[in-house]
């Protein structure tokens, strides 16, 4: 498959085609964080729209945005930089869930950790951003991200493959490593990952 | 509902039940009723485990009706853990059943004359109290199985496990769920110890032959209930987030913002968070044939709960809630969901509050009794509590007692009760509630309806830091009111954002009782409840100095944001100025 995002040819590309019901198995990686190579030096609002291709409805659904560990209130006034970590969540329960909502009525409750930008703007540049996608956003935004291809630390992939059950492997229709089929035995043998720090992972439903 | 069942456990020939008219307590339910009875009838300076203390169990105002979400039940007493007034509430079936049997409350009072243990059976024909010493030290699951074999499967149970019998400060009271399992607990404040001090092991309820409670205006009630349900279903939190993942959906995001207390409140991030998150939990439950979406009682449309199966697909416990997964998980450095689920089961079985127990184990780990992350050691410590060994007796009396016994400074308690799963240095507003709630550190104390809906105390500029005190006050007032209706607090998310849904709730109450309930009325009720509770605590010896977080929250920087708790004592003292 062709990646919708240019990750360069730096890392091996592992492409899964799996039964529809198995796509959610990969959401565990989205919770831990995946990396994308992209244009940085833009606002969170622009990043969501231009880089993650999130439409109005999706952006509305993203109620908590955490940039480098800090809740963001104003999407236009928080900037994505090379090396940033951006976590996205739908509306969360509880007072604390409400507290962490962007621009919510209880934002003062967490004023000690709220995101405040130190500069007015940043120069656009190519970079790598870590993205974490949680809860109700995983099946939409997260799934699209996996389809387009993401960078995942080799250790995380190794753990992920080790933890898969028989049922998972039964539901894998095709697994390609750099466009060539790879046998299950070879894939589960961590040898192919040795010396690699990242791999590019893409996942589509059969 | 027109009567109170008073059981005098100190009567000459064993506990004696008397039905009395609800009288001066008419119109009150849930927390409003428990706190009214405790503040009027219990001497504030009494010993919590003595004959002067009372245990009040009260369904909500709409419990037993066809109203959705109306099945929470409140338990009130003077708390053996905090030394102040306590309302602890729970889901499960008993609230609906007790209300249909016509009782506004059950009050256990007096001091037992012997060491005999009793069971109470209540049905349409009346109340039967029987001595049954074969129940001594039975864990909750075994106890309920025994009651089922005796009384059939149409019952629901209110019970204590061994921790309650041993009068431990962390002892809970269990309420059975729809599957007749003792999975729902009034956990906080040691209410189980007070039931234990009355020598009542279990209250078995059977509402066979009783009718659903009828509203004064059935048509209006039905219409309001429909609007209320639609409001809950259309809101992203109550209609999607909670049903899909339960409350544990908070783990990832709390961890991400660095507000997830880890290793006994040492830091705000836990490396294993994604392994124990609500997302992972739901995926695990579904894969193993459990349930990721389930109600704790009939009539719940949100269904934030679930059923957790072990690796072999057998029932292990109900879906552990966020606070439980945090307390036994990240706070103890444990990232194995199966072990956490086992700890949840053991807590339910022995009858212990999961928050207090998790916080206690973390303090014990800090003291060197076990290593952080050692799940098997944590399980062993809970067994010690269930057995009542000397160590177990210390642990079962909570984090404060354990900290004192083992010389630990970092003990996250307020008024003797362990803090739940949100660090007050990262989310300082919740620290205001932890510090000032009459209940001790309690996340649900300031949880509910938005001040911009209720306008409690006028408009507040929430973006200013000083808004934290006002908001905490308003939330505590609103929560006290919601707790008095018997509605599940999780309705708050929909009510918070959707004034129509709040109006539907008011309309339900109005149509049911033939009154005109307004937002102001709800506010006044909340204030009245809080005032009663504060007055009780004052008379019990509480001063403004008790409304404080432990001092290390002001001095120890909390990573990753390196923040300390910055709300001043002067501001904390303003919370109850209205
Ligand atoms: S939302 Fe959850 S806690 Fe509330 S009544 Fe339903 S299952 Fe019980």
C-alpha cells in the first residue's frame, strides 16, 4: 500500500490487512502514542485540520486537547513544534473530566497546569510529533491515522506482537514487510526488529 | 414510602423492629434524610461504634418509581474513619426494592446485648429478625449465596463482610446488583463498621407483590422521564463515553496531564497507564465474553458498569471503576488488570472500600511492607485484612492508621479519609473540595451540576483562579441536592451541559410529588444538607484547621509539572460563606 504520509524510507514498513473486528487491537498503540512526520510550527487548530485531516465534526468531538502534558483551551494560541506530544480525547466524565475540557466552565480548577504559549508564532518546519488518541476518538481519527501509517517504537511493536492471541493471527489477511509478505514465524521472531528503533506501521480493514 | 423502619438492636430479647411514620422527615430522601436523622438524633461526641450512633439507610426520593437513574441509596452515620458525619452512597437493587416496600429509611440503633449475629428479612408481610451465628465472618459472596438458597432469587441484600464485623474503619456495606452479586458498595467512611457494631450481618429484601411507586401526575412524570432519558442519551459523556468505557476512561487523560497520583502520590504519571485504562479494560472484557456496558441497577440508562471475566472467560468481578483501578493500580505501581480485578473482587468479598484499601496499600508499600508494583503482595495484604490478623487490623483501619503505625509522612488523607484518584496539586480546584467537604477527602462531594445552570451563589468567573473556591462551594451544594434525590451522580454530565435535561429532572420530581420544584429549591435543599453536616462536625470538634490538605501537598513538588497546592487557608475558609 502507499502511505498517505511521507515517512521516508528510513524505517521498515509493516502493513497489516486484518478483519474489521481486529482493527481495534491496534488502538492500544494509539493510547501509548505513535509518531508522525509532518509540518510543524503551526497552531493546534491548523494541525488538526491540515495534518490530521480532522473535519469540523471531529474537532467538535475532541473536547480535551493536551499539548506536552498541559490542557489547551485556545486551539489557535497553542503551537505544535518538532518533538511535541499531542493527546486527544472526547468529552470525559466527572468533575475532573469537565475540568479538562477545553475552555470549560471549570478550567480554573487546573489553572496550575494549563497550557500557555511562550511565543506568538513559530517558523514552519518539518518535524516529528507524537500523537496519543484516546477513547471515542480511536475508532475515527485513530483508525484513519493507522490507515495512513504511523511511526511506532520498535519495542512497542515487539510487545504488541508478543501479546497477540491465536484469534488475532487468524484474523490477519495479509502482512507485508516492505511490500513483501512476511511469514508469521518470522514476524514473531524479534530478530527482524534488531537494530531498528522505529518502524512504520499501517493497518487497514479487509 | 411513608414510614421508617427502626430496629433497636439493644432491645431486651434481641433486636426489635418498629415501623414509625416518617413524620418530621417527610419530603426528604437519600443524603438529606440520612444527614437529617444523624444530625438530629446522634450526639456528635458519641463513639462511632457505640450505642448512641445510628446507621441510616435511605433510598432516594424517586427510588422505586419508573424514573430512570433513580436507584442510588444513601447510608449515613457518624463515621468511624473521619469522626464526622458521613453519607456514603451506592448503586445496586436495594434502593428500588426498599422504596417499593414503602420504607423511607431503615435506622439501626442501640447497642447489642450479646455477641449474636442477626439477619433481617423484610417483605410485604413485614419484618423478621433472626439470630444466625452461622453467618459469622462469611465473606459477602458466600453470604449472598446462602441467602439465595434460603430466600430464593427474587431478593436483594444489604450486607457486611468480615471487615464490617471486625469494625474496621475501611469497612463497606455491600448492595447486590441485578445478578444478585454483592458488587455495589457504600464504601467510604467505614459505614460497614457501624453496621457491624449493631451485630446486623445482612438485610434481605423481597418486594414480591409490591407495586412500582406511582407518581401524583403520571402523564407529566412519564413525559419528563422521557425528556430526561433523551437528554442522557444524546450527551456524549452519558450517551457514549460512559457506556463504552465506564469511569476508567479517565485513566489515560489524567495520566497525560500529569494529575494521576502514582506510587502513593509521589508523581503524576504512571508508565503502565495504558495497560489499565478504560479503553484496554473494555477491550479485555469484550474479548473474554464479559460486558463493557452494563447497569448497576434496573432503570439505569447510562450503564457505566460492566462485567470482568478472567483469562478463562469466567466471572471474576464487576467492572472495576476508575477510582479502584487507580487505587490498586497506578497508586501502587501495579499495571496488571487481572490482578487489579482480583483486588476489586477481594475488597467486595471482605467488604472493604476500594479507595481506602488501595491508598492504604500504597502507604504500606512506602513503609516497606511490599514493593511498589508487587501485585501478589498487594493481594496478600488484602487477605490479611480479611483474616483479621494484627497487620490486617491496622490496614483495615485505613491509610491514616497505617501511616501512623508504620511512621509514614506521605499519607494522603483529609479528616482521616483517603483521597481519591486526582492529585490536588495538578487539579487544584478539586483540592478545595477534598479539604473542605464535611465528608473528608471525597471526589464526589463537589461533582454535580454546573453553577451556570443552578446559579448557586451567582455567576462566577471560572477562568480566574479565585473562582475555584466559589465553584467548589456551588458544586458541593448541588451535589448534596442530587444525592438527596437518589439519582446517580453521573446524570450531572448531561445536566451540566443541557439545561433542558436539568429541567426534565425538576419536572420529574414535581410530577411525582405534585409540587413545583425549581432550581432555587434544589439549591436551598443542598445548602440545608451541607449546613446540617457542617454543624454536626463542628459539634463533634472539627475546626477550620481540619479543612486542610496534609502539609506535604504545599511543599512537595509534584512531577511532571512540579506544582504544589496553592490555594490559601484564608480562601479555604471562605468556601462555606454564603
Ligand atoms: S451510571 Fe453507572 S453508577 Fe450510575 S446508576 Fe448506572 S451503572 Fe450505576
